[in-house]
C-alpha cells in the first residue's frame, strides 16, 4: 500500500505541475486574429426597460440613461452600479425583488481588414465571449437575436436563473458590417441582484469562435479540480481504511474535495451539467463555507488534536447559512455571503494568528528556552522547522493561502479587479500540503517497518520460547501419563490383594464379628479404588482419550442399582429419601449406562454427604428430543447449600467448597468436575440452584436414544416411590454361577506373591489346575516345556527384569512352536489408562483383565478361553463331578430358627444370603434403641423431627422384613406429617413397645446362634 500510493501521489502532482507550467507558458492567442474586438475597451450604455427599436435604429448616446466610458475606469458593470439602482427589499430579506428589464448597448467599430478576415478562405466563424452575465438575458447584434437565455412565467417573472461565467456565443459572419456595430443585451433581473448585467469588466471580446471556446474550456481549472478531488479521496481512504487515529487526514480530505467542488462551481464546465444557476450558486457558496471550516479543523487537529471552540462556532454559523440559502432567494444568498466574508476574515485571522503563527512561535520559543540557543541558532531552528517538519511546511503554505484569500476577499468586496489569486494559490498550497503529508506518511511507514522488524525479532524470540515451553509441557504431559500409569499399577497391586483376598475369605464361614471386619476392609478397598478411578477419569478426559460406550440398558435396573447403592450411605442419618420416576419413562434406552450410573452416584452421594438431616429427593422425568428423549435427572436436598461466591468453583477439580464448615466431610473434590465433563462428552448439561443453609438442586439433562415403545408403567413407578425396588434387584456378580472346570490348566505370572495368592483364591472355585510363576523368564520356560500345555496364561503387565510385553513377544516369536504362537495370553494390569486394550492386542495379548480383578471379567475370560474349547461330553462330566453338587441342589433359604414378627425367609431371599441378613439384624439391634430414645416424648413442637426419625425406623424395620411393625411406623409418620399430635400420642407407646420387643427377640436369636 505504501509504495504504490506514494508514487501515484507524486506522479499525479508532478504531472499537474508540468501541465500548469505548459498552460501558463503557452501564448494567449497562438493564431493572430485580425478580427478581434476588445469590448472592454468600448463604452457601455444602459437604460431601464427594453425597446426593440432602440437596438435597430441608428445609435445615439442621448437615447440612453447612463454610460460608462473606458476612460472612467469603473470596474463594475452590473446594472445597479451603472444605473444607480437600489433594492426595494430589506437586507437579508428571504424574498426577492420583482424582476425588471434593462438594456445594455456596446457600440464598436469594424474595419475593412476585419471584414476581409471574416470572408477569407477558409472563412472565420466569429464568436462573442462574455466573462460573466446574468440573470436572464438575450444578446442582439445589429438588431439580430444571436442567443437567448430567458425563462419567464406568464407574469414576466423569472422561472429559471441563467447567470453564466465564460459564456461563448457563435455569431453568423454576415451580421457584421463596416463601421459602427451595436451589441445589445436584454437583461431581466431584480434591480438589487449583484450579478444582473455584465458583472466583470474583463475579458469581454469578439474573436474567432475557436479562440472563444478555448477561453471557455478553462482547462487549467479542470486540472486543478481533478487534483483537488483525487487528493481528497486519497486522504479519506487513508483515514477510513488504514489510519483512523489520524483524524487530520479526514479533515484535509474533505477540505481538498470541497476546494475542487468550489472551483468547478465557478467554472463554465458546471453549466454543461447544471443549467440552473440558482443551484450552481448555492453549491458554490456551500463549498466555500465548508472548505474554510475544514481547513481550520485540519490545522487544529494536527496542532492540538481537537477542534477549538471558535472553529466550532464558525462551523455552526456556516451550517445555518447553508440551510437558510437552500430555502430563500438568491439575493438573500448574496447578502449572507457578504456577512460571511466579514466573519471569514476574522476566522482566517484567528487561524493564521492563533493556530498557525502563535502556536509555531510558541513551539520555537519553548525549544529556544530549553536549549538556550543564540540568536543565529534560533533563526536556523525556525528555518529548519518551516522547511523540514510537517507542521512547518503547512505553516508556510497556510500563510501563503491566507494572504491570497484576504486579498481576494477585499477584491470581491471593494476593489473588483477580478484577478482571483486564490484560484492559483489553492493549487500550490494543496500541492505543498499533499507532498508534506505524503512525506509524513512515508516517515510513519518507515517507523512502522522499523517497529515491524523489531516486532518480528521479538516474535521470533517469543516463538522459540513458546516452542521450548511446548516441549516442556509435552514432556510434562508424558511424565504425567507415565506417572499415572505407574501410580495406577503401584496402587492397584496392593488393592488387588486387599479386595481379592477379602472376597475369598468372605466366601467362607466366619464368626459374625470377623465377617463384619473383613467386609469393612473390602468396602474400604472399593472406596479407595473409586478415588483412584476418579483421578484416572480426569486424566483421560483431559487427554481426550475418554471413551463413551453406548449400550442398550434397562432404566429400571439403572435406577434400582444407583439408588440402592446410595441408600446404604444414609446410615443412621435422620434423612428421608424420596424417589419419583415418571411412569412413561421408556423401559429401555441406548446410552453409556456405566457413566450415567457414575453421574447419579456422584450427585446422590454429594447430596447425602452434605445433608445432616431432612430430605434427599431424586426425580427422573424426560422430554421428547430428536430421535429419542432428553433424560432429566433432578437431585434436591436440604443440606448446607452453596454460597453465591462459591458457584464459580463448583465444578473445579480437587476443590471442596466451604472447607472450614465442611472439614469433617470426606471427598477428593473430583465428583462434580467429572460429572460435568461426562455430561459434556455425552452432549448433556448440568445446572444448579442453591440457597446457602437451605439446600441445593442439581438438574442434569442428557439426550438418549430409545430402543422400543415400552414404558416402565405406573406399577413400577409406584414401587420406586415406595422404595420397594430392592426386592426386584438382581446383582449378577453376587449370583455368579461358576462353571466347574477340572479339565483346565491356567498359568498365572506375577512378580508379587500376594497377587499370585489372590489369583489362586479367585480361580479355586472353578476347579482349575493353577500353576504360578514370579517372572516372565520362568513363564517362557514353562511354556517351552509342552508336557502339560496350558489353556490360558494370565500374565502381569509390569514386572522387573522382563515385563509382560517382552515375555509375550519372546513367546510368540522365538519359541517357534504352533502352541506358543497360539496359546491364549491375557494381561493382568493395574494400568487402567485408555488405549491399553489396543496396546495389549497389538503386542500379542488376547485381552486383558484389570486389577483389582473383577469377578465378572475373570469369569468371562475363563469361559471364553477354557470352557468353550471343550466338548459337550466333557462339560457334562465335569458338572457331575463338581464336589458338593447334591448338597448345593438341596440347599434351602430356610432359617433353622425364627423370630416373632419377622419374615426371616423373605429377608434371606431379599439379600440372597442368610449371613448378610443376620448382619443386618445385628446392625438393627445396635442402632434402633438410640432412635427410639429420640421419640419417647413427642410434642407438638418436635413433630417434624419425630416424623423424620419414624420414617427412618420404618425403612429399617421393613428392611428386616418386619412388615406389621413397619405399617405401625408408617401410620405414625403420616400422622406426624398431618400434625395429628393426638394420634401420635395415643399410638406412640404401643409402637415403641413393639419395636423394643422385636429388638429383644432379635438379640435372643443372635445370642443363640453364637452359643451354638
């Protein structure tokens, strides 16, 4: 942009200067014309009215009212000056005088030589050139009408104004004759109009029409105006497209364009476009007013970076004049112009004196005082500023322009020489200012290029720094992944032993106390495993490796499993759990069931953790959505709530809100963060409403596809509302029917002895032959020896000396036997990062089982690689040989003894284990007495607390299958909810007695079992 624009500007200005020089250097009359008549040297006669006889009879000076002789030297030739007319309208009146007729006669002599020139070969076509004439007019030569510009209505008033500058009129040559010829002009104009008649004394002449048209063409003005408008548009584009901060470009652009419009409006060229002179005159005056304002604005913006108050007032004054002249007469415009001339003179004095000279001198004086220059140095500084700085260049041309403008203003008002110096000074001023601004722009571009080069150096350095930082970040990310893999392995290895051995021991008969302790160990291990899984989930999501695996699932099972798990967390808290499920919820959906459970567990566990007493409610509804439904899960509680200022941190990682108040509440602070990220991955959303101290409501929306039209129905919805879904709950892990596989041989490879023990314990119920080795090298040796081939190898991933991947590579590639190449090898890994499945399969494994070993995964692996390879006869024979098969078939879920009021058979069936049911009875016997103590003395004020406690007792009582006493609790709960204190008081005693009796019977029953 810089170079082409700069060169284009310099080229145009150079071309304009060359054209101006050539124009001024040309001869005025390149062809000597013997037929030239200078009308300005002839006397001019005038009279009011118009009589055709006056111009056809023999001319006599006595017939005319007034005359102007060349010797008198009167420059003004307008009618009102010749005839001494006065306007009948008041000054600044908006209305015009009535139009009147006048006649002007100019006698001139033509000799034989001139007539011969007209009739020469080739013949000459004469023409009349009038520098200015107005308003409506007709031209007669020797009584012949040669041109008319009269437009009148029926009343003789002007309808269209025809004031002209540079009027050229062709004349038929035979009209001229030797001797005195009369040029008569009929004028129709208001008597006070400033342009009625011939309003300048020169040049008016008769000559060859080609010379007349050359005068009228006014090529110099056209060149000047083209330059002005081009320069103006250039600076406007510069302002709007590139340099909006430099407003002086905008002001200078408008000033230059207005200058071009002003001179075009004064040129004969304008009449080829607009014939009505009232329009051209208003354009001329408006452009003149505007250009002075924008000149002042340009200088002040450049100097002070703002427009000063006097200029603002002047601009407002000019705006008023422009609006008024648009509606009022031409005489009003002339009056307004005279007032403007006075105001403009003061404005130019202010601009020249204050904005230019005073400011320039002030800057010079400041520099002089600062540097204590000597006198000759001060003069040198002034010269340098005027010639070498932008403002100095502009000061020089503005002084020149202001002086010529003052001269022309005085000339137009008083002297009437018609020289019009401003026409030429404007060109040179515009040229000088444009060159100065172009130089300033070039300097600015040079600075920009220098800054750009410096910036590129800085950007290069910064890019290198960023590349180094990216490399560091990538290294840190790799280190983080490696750390997580190692941490996962190191933590899951002991967890595998804790959970695996606990589950093995829990399968055996144990004393009640020992069973309870080991079960707590197992649950603690599972809790720790959940924390590790949360950390790994966050890592996977951040790395973009988290996989959403949609499957078809049962909504009823999802709800049952999620709620049952979280109801255990209620413990002895006085919390009412409410469940509301829409009856028209689809029975099956398609989505990631595991992750939806995780979301529900996170939100429900939070609600229970942060609620000390009151209510936790889960509401499940849906809405139609695209090809399925929008599942809506709403969890509300009456817990501690969330402060307004903590909302922004709610979904942050490793962050617990209000830690001071919640310091006793366990948790890593990852649950909500994971929930939000999981919902985002599944195109869902989560929102929260909360009031601190009163509770919170979390609403999750999740699009799910439907797989059928069946709904859960009202019956299941009512069961959920009554919290009886547990009876329908089926836990496949607990009811796992292990196949008996005495035919199978399994090799377990792990460097940790306890992991080998866990694996042996978990494989024992299958009747497999299990061999264990503690390294990859030993495993290779065992496989090389094909005396006892293995059906499956369970290989640990991370081992010292030789890890599982290296061992498998050697087995597959270096032993060289078909057996080694095809033996099923499954990885045992505590590294649960995403992508491991692909990694193991790519390295020769047939699959993997994560640690801690999941029973369902292990069972599926054994069935796939061991059981399904056997014949039907082998499988049938194995089942017949299963130890204790007859005893298992005869096993009953009937208790040896019973407790009055308890449906013990139903309880054992509910929990699928007599041992678990006995543990629940033990827990009830320990916790129920404390709850009874809180309701022994109910009153009207504590009915709300009473209701919550009774509700808890009701759930516990029905949980042990004491239906009759559970109904008594429900009746008291409803009475308390209805504020029926009388009924509570009447039946509370009986209820407490029944519960105490039940507790006593349970303790007797449990003690008898211990004695046995």
